[in-house]
C-alpha cells in the first residue's frame, strides 16, 4: 500500500520549492513596494459565490472541487483569488482604493496534462475602488517589475480594451459579440483559418469576417482613436512609459469572458521558440456589485507562478542554493557538545548549518553533505577542539583550508566568502 | 445576497495578515538556519492515507473535510503536515536524515468555537531517518529559537517519553494502558479529582490509581532513571542545555494517541493568567512504515501559528507597521508624471510607497493616508516641481519639514529616519 498525491496534484520537493519560494518572495516584495496589502481568505467558499462569476449557474460545479460539509453546506475550493477578494470588499467597509495582494493556491477541475495541474499557485495584485487608468497601470507595472527582477527582460505586455473590439464588432451590425470574442480569443491557438472556420459556422458573413480579422491585427493605438475605450487604453500605455518597449496593443486580446468589463492584458515571456503567458488580468467593474456590495470598480493582475518557475528552471538563469544549509559540521569521535556549540554560534550569526544526528562515520557524513549539495564542510574532532583549528572544505572545488574555529561564524557570514 | 466565509473559517484582513506573515517568516528563517528544507504537498490527499493514522478506520471521515472528485476518488483535506510528509518519505528515495519544514494550512471538522477554527496554519519541522535524541533536541531547539525571536522568554517546554509512563503503568499490572493515558492526558483540564473519577470508571483499583497520580507528578528525571525511555529523555534534556530553565519534565504528558511512539513534548507560553500551548510534537517511529515505506524513525514539532499570533496581538509586544507603504505621495493639480517618477525612484530604492489613483483633492488624499496609517506623506504640486522642494509630514507626530525632492528616496530608505 503506497500512496501518491491525488490525480492532477503533485508534491514540490525541496529544490523546486526553493525556486518556487524565491518567485513568491519576489512577488511579495514588489507587491509591498507598490503599497499592496496582504489579504488571506479560506481555501473553500460557498459554492454559490463561486458560481456567481458565471451568473449563478450549476455548470460551475463541473469546473471546481465541489463538496458538502457535514451540515450539508455546499462548498467549493476557490478557483481564483479575485472572487474571494470581491466577496470581502462586498461585505466589509474598507478605505478605498483597496490595494490588496494575495498569494495562495487555487484549484480547478481541469483535465490534467503537461503543465496543467488541478492545484496551482497564484500571486495577485488588485486595486478596488478606482476606475482610473492609473490603477490599471499600477497593477501592470508591479507585474513588470517582478518579471524584471526575476531576470526576464524580454517579456511582452499585450493590452486591449474589450470595449474597442466590441464597439467595432457592433458597428458591423453583429449582435452576438460574445460568440465572436470566443473565436477571436483562439487566434493564437487555431490560427486565422481556424477562426474563420468557427466564425463561418457562427453565421458571420465573410465580408464582416474579413473586416474583423483585419481589425484585430491593428497594433497602433492611433488608428482606432475614435472608438469607445481607446482613450482609456492610451492613458494606460502613457502611464506605463517606463515599459514602452514591452507594450503591444493587441485588438485580438479579449480574455476569459466571465467578469472583465474593459481593459484586459496578458504578459508572456519567450521560452525556446514559444511564447508562454505568465500573467494576465483586467478590469472587472461589476463583480463587487454582483456579489451584493456597493458598486466598486476594480482591476487586477494574476501571476501564473508555476509557469514562471518552469521557464526559470528551463532557462537555468536563476542560480539558487539547493538546500538552506551553508555549512555541514562533520564530527569525529565524541565531540557532540562542541559540535552543538559551534552550530549554535553559526545559527546565531545567521549562518544556516546542520550536523550529524545519525552517529555516522566521517565518510558517510561527507557523502550526505555532498548528496545535499551543502557548499561547505568543517570537520571537528578532539584534535581540532584542542588546537582550535578546523579544516574548511569547499565541496564544489574540493579546496581545503585550515582556519580558526573561534570566529568561524563571522567568516561564513560573508555572503561572498571565497577561499 | 451577501456572502460570508464558510462556517469555521475566516478572512485574515491586512493588519492581522502582516502579523501572521511576520510569525511565518520568523519560523521559516529559523527552520532554514537549522538546515531544514521546504516541502510542499497538496491540500487534499487520498482519504485512506488520512485514515491510516487511525489504523484505517472510517471514523476519520467525521473529523475531516471528506469529498469525492468527479471520478469518484475519495479525498480529504489534510488535517496535519506530518501524514503528507510521511507519505512522501514512504514513496520517495531521499538522503537521510531528511530535515524538512512545511508551512501551510490544514483543515479539521471540529466544532468551531473561541479560537477554534476549521481552517488554520501550521509550521512544522521534522527530521526523518534518525532515531537519536539529538534529532529530538534539534526540532525542539528550533521551536525554542523561533519563540525567543518572537519575544517569548518565558515559554515552558514540557517533555516526556511515553515509554516511561507506560512501563510504570504496566509495572502496576495494568494492561489497558491507552485507557489510562486518555485520562491522564486530561489532568490539566479536569484536574486530579476528574482523572480519579475517570480511572475509577475504568476499573483501576484505588491503590494503583494513587500510585499513578503520584508518579505523573514526578518532575525530576533522576527519580525515574531505571525505567525504559528515561535514558533517551535525559539525553534530549542534556542536548537542550541552552534552554535548561525552560524545560520541565512532565510524566503526565502523553499527547494524542495516534502516532507518537516515545518522546513527546509541548511548548506553552503564559497568556494573562493562563498558559497556552503553542507548539507540540514528538517521535513517531512507525508512521512511514505504516504508509508502505521502509522503516524510518522520525520526530517533529508543529507550531500553532494562530495561537502565537493571538498571544502576540494581546500582549502588544510586537510593533509592526499596519500597511506596507512607508510614504504616501499626495498631489495637487496635474502632476501625474512627476508623481509617477517619484514613486518609481522610491520603489527602486526599496521604499514602499503609493499615490492617488482616484483624482482626489488633497484633503481626501491625506484622510486616506491617515486611515491607512501610512507613516509619511509628501505633497507634490506645480510649485514643488519648480522649487524641487517638498513638504514631508510625519503623520503620527504631525511634524512637517521641507526637504529636497531629489534624493528623497535615499532619505526615506533609512529605516531609522527621524525628522
């Protein structure tokens, strides 16, 4: 009887977890630099709240982990961090604007596949209470700053205002705008021919079809100035001045249809020959009210943490330690007390270390330190205790050096210690 | 239609979340200083795994959030971090000892009450693969170091080895040891009279009863030297030398009966007139094998994060900022570009700041900064842009000072900036 993680989920082993934590820590650092406040909400919610995003339908049950508690309350694991935020805003008096960030897991009952998991992390920043384009620019900026800090210089922010595409489609006399959006949204996946085929089956006349496909290729905001929403889009782009070369206007970007009301954006990074979407978001001005609150405009961005971690792992740009310990204190003979004392001093000096708790011989201790990729080893025996000198071994280079035992912690404290 | 968090759960609003994060960050820092590696596992597990802790019984379903996924897999939200760790060790080849930490939420279907939540945080450190008392001492030490760093100096570590109490009870000719343990475990709650009543109903003769009650009062390890397990206990206490005044031998401590096999410990802190348990753990040498793995001795400690946060909040010893922003950049007139530039410089210098995104007048902006408890405000208008001088206001003291706009970020960087 051996157990595995449930289907669609996985364990994150230490080496990967160190990378994941680095990304989460970076996100948090920048969220806070931009004045966003942390908010935590439960892992599960009233299923009706989760359904509200889709207009209250039962169909949400197919996409989430739905269950009843022992009092027959109908619950579901949250599928994003936006709906819980909107619930909190709808039911609480908070000074506005509310800049909030949230970092946590969400769950979706998708078909698991390569890089598709039923449990995954999100890191979100949202501003509730402001309808201004400066708020959109702030949430986009913070995501850009995070990606830059993680070493991505060539990310692309695609941005649109759904109102623009909508008013153009409507101007062609087409009423089922949402149907058209659903097909346009697939442009990157199924290509122009695929979209045409879909639009045809949706009874869009070919003349209009061509016009739509031409329109969504427009990448110059100045060519659509007269359309509803273009002013907002222009304002955001101008507020994002610092990232001018990363911004790309994209009239084909419409994103998930559930709650976005205007501005939408998506950030992608190159990964080999592909371009991977690592963040996305937009403006959702009606959600708080739909959940029973006073009307509150809102905008936000969500980072796809696992995607970012994956690209960083593949590119190998991020060099992180494989284990927290910087020093392994190996021992020969019965020097437990001295080892414990040395460890205590190191830890108090902020140097992560560990020592043998298996009463192993020196060779096995060194094998362990090596298997763990602990960068440095010192060896303490009775001789070393007497002489107050120990050997310090750099496990990567193999270089050994004799140094004073007293004050060792100060030496190892140096982040740039080189032998 | 307003939604609340599901029964037994709650939202953690920014001010409380900042405190909670501080505790989690402190725990993580010390876990890593002690060489523990991070491991993350899914929120839910195969329910049979969760049940294994109790010997595989259906009764676990009453205590957990149990549900089926859409393929009728029987799952449950994890109720601790120890069982998932043991699953990982049972099914993976890992260098031993495995020092792992985990920080995450767990869920129990308890009756909610004052300070009892169905969703709560745990922060755990465990060492798998070592049966030595040094491993027990390491997990106790790291918890002590965390509590000390959080400002608790007067915590008490109660410690026992269940084998000692067990061998004494057996030496009296009593066979239903577990029944006796269940009663002894309640000594703190129901008192000596209560325990006596229970033991009587369990048919323990009064002579033996008196002997048991005398025995569990022994607080001197030297008085029980000849009993099984006493040597181990002595070794741990001697390894914990640095915390000698915090350690208390307690023969009445037996803790939850599920998986502990020997050493058990509990750490409590004074809170008003009460003493609150904030951490606990012990040795569980059989769990990995029970889950299908090769035998692997293990020991660990779990911090009750919410309890710690609560005590810190009540005592008021921990002074943390109420919001991440250190500076609010208020503006008069159309100086958006300059405000954005100032914010950019500050953020790049590591100074958290925010600015108006609501086009509010100065009074409203200051009201907002005040409501958020942002410590400093600077005011930028056209005059300030020309003169390159701004007013910097300490929101607490009310003191205002004129300073140079250029280089402001360097000044605000100082963690000890005083006007």
